[in-house]
C-alpha cells in the first residue's frame, strides 16, 4: 500500500494545501515548522515540506506527473471544481469532464477536474465508477 508522498513547496503556499485538503475531507496530521501533513481515510498521507532548492516544478519532465485524489461522486468533483474556481484556480485540460477512454466499460465513467497548485504541482480530483443518471 502507499504510505505517504512528500511534496516540496514554497512555505508561503502552505495555506493553499491546508485549505484544499481540509475542503476535500482530509484530516490534518501535522501543521507546524513549515510542514503540513494531511491524511485520507485510507491512511495514505501527503506531506508538504519546504523546498530546499529554487527552480520551477515541471510535471512534463521525468518524475511524478500528477497526484490524483479520489472522489465518491460526480457531484464531489464538481464541488472541488467550484471550490477551486472560487479561489481563482483555473481548471486545466478542458476539465471538469468525462473521459470515456478511461472508464471501466459501459455504464461507467471517469470524471475529472485537473488543476495546478501555486507550486506547479499538477492535481486531479476524480470519480471513477457507475455513470450517475
């Protein structure tokens, strides 16, 4: 199982991650000394830690492309998109939208919103499951 991921950030952006993940229902494990740890219900955690080197993140280069956060419904993805839009964070790649090429078959969907954090980390909030009618 995945235990945790560390994301190096500008400490000035810690509030963005705290507010976002609190909105998504994650619990705060640690918040101090420029470090933020958040935990999902499945015990996987993300740690946002001050970067130690300057330079932009680029999700198109070698390394992690994006971090996907699972949602329980299409409505939760739409709520995340509305939350981001309300904070001036644009949705990327013509999302939110259904991606039938990633769905598990007929009657299923893969519905996503993708966005970039202030540190240029690419995130996705995604619902994958039965197409809700």
